């Protein structure tokens, strides 16, 4: 029997899914993902980028029914989702699905929270929609990775629109056919380029992923239709933006094989592939001044993402050279270590200049081997394959809560810590999201 189109299969999966029938180990990831998302978003509430997005959209907002995290204001749901998505992803501190390098929660959680707040939906509905949306975007991403990314498409933005559409469709209550149309409509609203990764261009495409996904679901609710094969068809999204898609990766074994189990969380606010570099550098014997040269070896993605000059904080979060410098010179890699003062630190700049990057196709994605040559001629080799936060070495619930509290302190919301943790822990049993949104606002 022939397989249905991808949008049809995914639409049926989303519409027919029921929270109680999802295995508990899968459901567990939804509140973890949400906690991590709001942690990252509140930590940057004072950022000019976030404030600028709010200032640009506020004069054009519709009825103010959805909270903007940390700003004390509300906007219409599409505008709030745009700003909150940017905040959650701004520092590259959010969750990651390493097989695709998608950050799943950022385009999806803001849509789920905005719709639930507007429509008075339950906390359980939010968690269910978030989980399904993340699954859909990761599945679609698997079907086009790695060629899609290699062509220059920012895969979180381009697939995030599908996750946002799926989450919105679930919350709105669309049936399988309408949900499939929402996904097909999302295919026409997908964009985002890697060239803009270190600057505000990435933020724009991320915000659009959330906003456009919600728009796609609302248009489907209003009766709009899309081609059944809008995703994988001969002139569809996947082929227009990449190679021949792997349809089985997108739509086979839905409900039996969950990509949500492979979502990981970051202890460092940098691209996930740099975490092994940071931790390997921390293991190198110092002092840094005694190290004349460091060779970093990793896979193609590490080299493509991170072999760059560092001029800004955005550059530093996707830099092999800065990752090594932090590990050797500062022995830490918190938010402050990726801001402009750190970029301009002479000691870090001098260390960056002594770092060389080289492709090693034999190393798995996410791993790094560092060879340090000291001024006395001695060498040290450190290999890190499973850094903290990786699928094989995950962050605990306690570590995620500690990250939340650290980010709340940075954003100026430290007194809310206990109440916010309690609200997030109890969200599944909450009749609505009013208490959580009051804390987030």
C-alpha cells in the first residue's frame, strides 16, 4: 500500500494524538523543554534585540491577549510569539536536536503559550502541543538533513514553521485534514539563511517561523487549503530547498519512534557542536600562556560553523577559536563569556590567534579532539565525544532548574525563581496558564 503524503501523515498523527497515550518517558521532555525555553528567554529580557523587536511590532499589534516574556506587556498572539521566539533563541542557549541541529522549542513554545493564554486552554494542552510540534519539526528536518543545511538554509527557522503550525493546529482543535493543510500552508512560509547566523537576520527568520506557523494554522481553520504534497512533492518545499527528501524519516513509525527523546539541553550559551571543544579545552593543562598552539579536529559541521573571525558576541557563540580560549584562559563559559567585553579581552584574543581548526571526518558530530603544543615542545591530546548536555550525557532536572535560576538572575527576575519552578512543575495539572503567564510577564 502506498504511503500517504507527508503532510497528510503528520496531520493525522497530530490530530489523533492523545496525551495519555504518549509514553511517560516522552511526555517528560515537554516540561523540561518548556522550562529550558523560558529560562533562555527571560535571561535576555533586557537585550536591545528583544526590546527592538517589541518596539517594532507593538504599534501594529492587534488585541493584546498574549504575554511578552519579561516585558510587562501583552501583544496579539502572532506578535508575542515572534518576540518570545527571538528571546528563547537569541543566545544559542536553547535546546538542540543534534541529528538535524534544530532548536525545537523556540519556534513552538511561544505559539503554544500565546494561543493557550488567548483561548484559556489548559497547561496539559500546552505541553501536548509543544511535544507534537517539536516532533513534527524534527521529523521534517530529518528528511532533508544534512543537504538542506549545507545549502545555507537555517534549519531551525525553516522547519520551525512546521512545528509551530502543528502545535497551533492541535490547540485550535483542527481535524487531520485541516492540520495537513496547515502544514502545507507552512511550507510556503519557510525561510532563513545561515549567512545571517551571527546577526539579527537569524532573529527575524526565527520570529517568522513562530508567527508564520500560527498564521498557517489560522488560515487552515478559516478554510484555506494547500497541496497534499507541498512538503515532498516534485515542486514542493523539500526539493526546492534541498535534495530528494527521505520521506520515511519524515513520516514513518509516527508514535512508535520519537525524535523528542533525542532533544538535548545546553550548559553553555553557544552552538551545540562547540560544547566538546569547550570541555576539551578545560581539560588541557595550563597556564594558557604556556600553550603555543592548539589544533582542533572535528567533523564538517564544526568546521563550517566555527572556523571564523570573531568580531562580535554573535560570532563568539559560533567560534571554535573562542571556545578554546574560554576553556584555557577562563575555565568557564557562561553568558558573560560570549558578550562583547569577552570578545575584546586581550588574553582571549591572543589565545584565539593560536588556535587552528582541521577537518577529521572520522569524528562523530558533536565530538572534538584538541592537541595542545606547549612552548617547551610537549604535547597533550584531549578527546571529548559526549560533552555535558549531550544525548549520552544529559542535563538533569536539577541542572536545568539551576540554569533557570542563573538566567533569571541575569535578566533581573531572581525573586521569581521558586514560584516559576513550581508553576512549571505543576503545569500539567493546571486548568489554565494564567498563573504561569503572570510570572513570565
